[in-house]
């Protein structure tokens, strides 16, 4: 299953996460960072969904954002 979002779709999903989950995106990114050392994208999404009862789209957007930020840190 592809995990590619259009930039607009990704930003829209991220903007709705605080309202839908009651937690800021930064809190979710910290949760992923402190979570289990999973390697595959879909494993991370499945873990977030199971552990925190998130909708698939929200979990996918959080993991996508986490991966984007992690890649940006490696470039610095």
C-alpha cells in the first residue's frame, strides 16, 4: 500500500489531528519517537492505530510527517 500523500492532503490531515485527537502533532511525533523501534511504514501506522485508537488517515499522516522530519534532521 502506498504511503504517498499530495502535499495539500498531508497538510490538511495534519491540521485536523489536534481537533480530532485532542493532542498536538508535536505530541504525536514524540509518541512515535518514544515508541517501539519499528522499521516499516505500515508497521508504525498499525502500531499507532492499535495502541492509540487513531484513524488510519491520521496515523498515516503522523508517520509520514515523522519520516519527513527525521530525513530532514539527517540532512543537517
